[in-house]
C-alpha cells in the first residue's frame, strides 16, 4: 500500500472516537492495551488494511506514525538497524561517524514521507480508550530539497559531528544523548533548543540489547551494566515540541486535517 491510498482513510478517521473507529477490533484491542504500547498504531494499520510487515517502511513509500498529544518524542529508528549490522551479528556505529551522509542514512529513509496522526486521550482516568480520538493528520514531506528535509539534514549532520568529536576525544567516552540540553558544550546546548531530532537511549532492556562496536575506533561505544549485560541501545527521535513548532512556522501546508478537543 502507498501513502496516497491510505490518506482517505486517515482523513475519515479524524474526529472519530476509537470506540467507533475500531469497533470491529474491540476484542483484540482489549488484550493489546494490557501489553503492547504500540496498540494505537497497529489498530490504525488494521483499520486502513495495511498488512503486517517486517520491512523498513510501513508503506511502500513511507511511514505511518501515531502519537499522543503532548507526547515529548516520537521514535524514528534505532541506531542498531539493519544497515549497521555486521556479518558476525554485532552492530557498528561507523556509518554515523565516518563522513555520515544523511541522504544514505536510515534516518532519511524513515523520515522522507510520513503520515503522522495525533490523538487525544482525556486525562480523566475513568475514561477508556474508546473515548480517545485522532485529531490531527499531517502528511510530512521530507524528500530531497523540501524545507523539512533541509532541517532534518542539518540536525543529522550536527548530531553526527558531535557524536564523532565526543567518541574520538577519549577511549572512555560512550555514546550519549545528543543534543543534550545539559551539555557543558555551549554550541550543543544552544543547538538543542531548536533541533527537531535527537539520539537518546531506547532498548529492549533487561540485558537484551547488543553493544555497538567501532572498527574505526577499535572499541565498543556503548557500555555494560554491573552484571555484564549491555546497557540500553540508542534511537533517533523527533523532539515533538520543536517539530510541531517548525511545521507550524515553516510547513503549515503539510497539515491535512484537524479538529480541536475543546469541550471533548
């Protein structure tokens, strides 16, 4: 399925309560909400008729993202993705520190085209998922030359520059959050105020992650816990507040449909 085939269904979903929208999936959802944080996205995929897939992208030509109002971040892709897997099954950081190209990166492939659906859930704990509803539909275009592409490319190049400088400055330095608002580096601290992407930890947890190696540095660049298990892996994220500010100011035309939740 291509994005343009899914857009009509996404438009129809805006403003509808989940209880109405997903009424045919009620039993499955009741089970998923107990154990699966991604149940909203999976339910929307089922609603659209998008088959489950292990491919890099949800659609043939892009991604589907669902996010809650005021969610601080939106995951893009893990650093230890297919592109960074070595023949021996371990992972390498080198594609991100060796003259890293944004166009050739999994970050670009995962952000080039995105249908972004924002949903609102009433803060009253007595309300159920059936009362939640999608309220914004964005058709994000970050293809080469687009305003969003240029911003993502600049942020990516800044992150990989800082990453390289940090890892090369000491053998004791491990991969860390970039940009970091608490960094002692003034340039990084200031850039982070308007960067729309960031890398920070996200992994399977409980020792199920794999450490990342660098051939260039000849060492591991992610650490271990005291029990010898790998620490959590790293993921590229959208910083939601900065992303929406950029879209509102620079790309308002990418907002396809919205309703507000006043009086909801």
